[in-house]
C-alpha cells in the first residue's frame, strides 16, 4: 500500500537526514534507536534521538495525558489531535532546526504511528489523518521509516519481562493491536521510504540489518571509506592517504 503520508515533495531547504523507527509495542524501537545513535556518534555524525509523542516540553506534557494509566477516556478524534499537537511542536522546535543544520534526526515513532494506530487501529479515515498530519508537519516527511515487525503478543511479552505496565493505548486490547500490526504491514507495502524488517531476530542482528540498509540507501553519509591501518600500509604515497576522510 502506498504511504498515506506521501504526496508532499521533499523539503529542498533541509540538509540533514530524518530517520524513524516504528512498530508495535515492545518490538525493540528504543533499543535499536539507541544502538544507532551510538554507531553514528562513533562515526562522528551529528545525530540526535527523540521520541514521539514527546521530544519537546509541550510534547512531553501532551504525552502524559495521552498515555495516562488511570483509565482516562479519550475520544479517537481527540487522541489524533493531541498526537498532532505534540508533533507540530516537535517538527518546529526540534526536527526542522536540526535538519536545516545538517544533523541526523533519529525519531522513535512519527507519522506512520498515527496512520497505524489512529487510522488502522481506531478506524479514523486515512485521508483525514493525512490532511491534518500535513498541517501539523508542514509537509515534512522522514527520509526513511524502518518498521520493525513482530506479533503484538511477543512485543507485549517483552514489555512484561522488563516490568513495563501497559499504558492507556496499549490497554486497548488484542484486536486493536492486531489491526495496528496489519496496518504497519500495509503501510510498508507500496512506499520505498517505508521498509519492513523482522523484529524477532536478536537486537544485534536487527541492528546489523538496519546499518546495512542505511549504508546502501545513504552511502554519502554512512558508507564513507575509513582510514584503517591496512589502508595506510597499502597507500602508495603519503599524499594519497589524504584522500581518506
Ligand atoms: N502512538 C504514538 C499513537 O497512537 N499514535 C502516534 O502518532 C504516536 C507517535 C507510545 C504510544 O503512543 C502511541 C503508540 C504507543 O502506544 P511508547 O512507550 O513510546 O508509547 O512506545 P512503545 O512501543 O510502547 O515503547 P516500548 O519502549 O515499550 O517499545 P520499544 O521501544 O519498541 O521496545 P524496547 O526497545 O524498549 O524493548 C522492549 C523490551 O524488549 C527487549 C528490550 O531489552 C526491552 O526489555 N528487546 C528485545 N528482546 C528480544 N529481542 C529483541 N530483538 C529485542 N529488542 C528489544
């Protein structure tokens, strides 16, 4: 299925890279995002990690309301608008300034979550979500969305093993979470900027796969030749070795 968020041209003013990790609860997004951040920092790249909903003071305050565990009842439409309210701040205060400065934004969830949870999960119309989301983001889309795929039961079991209680959205039940998972798989079907990965492999394996995707997609950023001892030894002259960054 074509990404319902597609259709707005890439922002030519931005210089950085916008990468998003997505998937059902407990699939390993945060684990992978942290490993990616370490990797990028090790490469000397200016990367920044943030979560959605959240990422800004107002976004974190909205997150408190959205994920409250005390049985707060929120209409699906209200839930959508609160997610988008948090996103509007996140894009303007964090993502856009970072991208314009040439940084790499690593986001733990973004607009694909809204299509999966509020669209496929809650049943709100995808076209309406696209229209409202476009207003919230000003048309800014990620360069690549990595969707980790896992049966929701396994994701929930992982969360339980680490002692994490279900939040308001996770408590919506198995049928809801199944629709979300199916939604993610459909969203990844048509768009080349939404990639589905097997989230059931070990964290190391998933990380290696993500890195190889990033090297292949963005070689100018992640696949630069590195100056190893062997490279230096093989260099015909000192001058040639200056070609290595
Ligand atoms: N939401 C969000 C919407 O409804 N609409 C929207 O538009 C947006 C943006 C956010 C909630 O908001 C909803 C979706 C969510 O319900 P959240 O807490 O940010 O909630 O998201 P969760 O998915 O609930 O976060 P988790 O931290 O629980 O899940 P992760 O990040 O996917 O998983 P992670 O990395 O924390 O790992 C969970 C456990 O599994 C282990 C980890 O060590 C950890 O214990 N693990 C693995 N175990 C085995 N194999 C692997 N490969 C593993 N990777 C991690």
